[in-house]
C-alpha cells in the first residue's frame, strides 16, 4: 500500500476552507487544520459580548469546522509576530487597514514552518481566484507561494485547475481531475459543492472575518496610533477598539462609553487598568478613560458620560470617578448637551 500523505489546511471557519479540507479527505489524505490567532478575528467576540446579538450563533467557526470534519485543529497564537505584518505591510493595505496579501503570505509561511516541524507533506488553502480583490488574484497566487517559501507545496483545491500543477498533483498524492476550477466572487459553485458533499450548515459564505477590513474599526486604530505617536499596540488596545462608543475630546485622552449592558460588563474587566466612571443617580453607562488626564479633564469627562445616561435631561447627574490609584470620588455635574459635542470628538 502507498504511504498516506498528510496535509495541513488553513481553517478560517468559512465555507471555502471547509470544502478544501473535505475535498482532500475525499482523496484519502490525512488532514489536520491550523488556525492563526492575530487578535483581529470578528467571529464570536462582539456577538458574545453585546446583548443585542444574544440570539446570534456564538460558536467558534474554526473549531466547529474541525469538529464537522473530524480533524484536529491546531490554534497558533501569532499576536506578537503579526504586529509587523500589520504595521509594515510590504504589499500595502486594502480599502481600510487590511494587509490581506501580506497576511496570506504570513499565514502560509507559518504553515510551511509547521509542516516542516511536524513531518506533514503539503499545505492546503481554500483560496479561489478572483474572490478577494487584494490577495486572491491570479497574479498574487505566485506571490503567496513564493514569498511564504511553500512554493509547490501549496495546493488550492478549489481553483487548482486554473493554476499550474503543484508537487502533490505531479507526484500523484492527489488526483488533479478531482480538484476544481472555481473563479470569481460568486459563491454558488461552492454552495453547490457543499450540497453534493452533504454539507448543509456552514458560516455565512460572504461574511467578513477580520476587523481590519471594517472602516469604523480602522478609523479607531488609526486614531490610537496617532494619539500614541507610534504604530504599536497591545492586545488590550485592540480588544477595546471592538466595543463601546469612542470619543476624543482632546489629543491626550479619549473616553470609551459602553453602549449597553453586555459591553459594560466586558469593559469592567479593565477597571484596574484605566480610570473609569459610572453613573449613580441615574441608569447609565460604564466608561473608561484612555490617556493621561488632569483634574481639569475629569469634570468634562463626567459631563460627557452623563450625556449618555438616563439623566441626560436632568439638571444634575451624580457619578463616581475612580483613578488609577483606585481612589474613588463622587461628582455631581450638569450633563453635556448634544450640541456641545463636536462631531470631531466621535471616532
């Protein structure tokens, strides 16, 4: 009997990577999945936090896909390494702060390092020519293969017939005739293939999976970099950019105001890291202050937070303010009115 070949599949949790893995399984390949955690993944995070999203599916789609396929999923923390991809992308950004081509090169490179360490034979992705404007074009496919170091050990089963043969095909590890030639942005061919394979439940095919493609998130991240004077970030920074209403009344600080109970509960986990406020006399939001502030800033911040409380029309709102030393004091302020909040404050 011939030796069973082993492939690692980049599992995002979407339909394409699910299909790519399944197509390999159909050819008798031993498949395991790999998922790289950068900190910018959309799925699950805000859905789990925000009360308004409580009816949405809370599953981690990458883990769910692995379960459906019956394969191991290796989740690799690349938060620190990924910083250089985001901060200095060789191939630039997409419409927002998404370094899609550099990101794909990075992930395939990490997968290539992984198969060398683990004794696997080749790498599989769910890429389809023409599906993504920046990273999945015919002219960028060789860039990913070459700059990652994977070269001919990178197989894209869903569009393989539109590309030159790879080593797994030439060596007979996989049958090229049983691969596909999908192209373009339409997901109908993938959905038809899923149906033919008996796959009925999968993540929304056209759903985005990265906060960096979101314009609102990108604006907040650019503001963070501008305020800090450099393009570095920590995990706490990028997590907090996903929640709350962000306002910058001055260049040296911003206020993050919870928009609902779920966000307030999440943000309270950071109360020992940031000065924070909460309303006492009326129902209202929890708020964090990011930056170095003086006593002259505290009243303005309190008035701003009061504006978003149930006491916005009251003459006076009572709040508590706790500084970084853990010292709490009570403030009584007149809520700021809508016309007093410049649009420039809203990030």
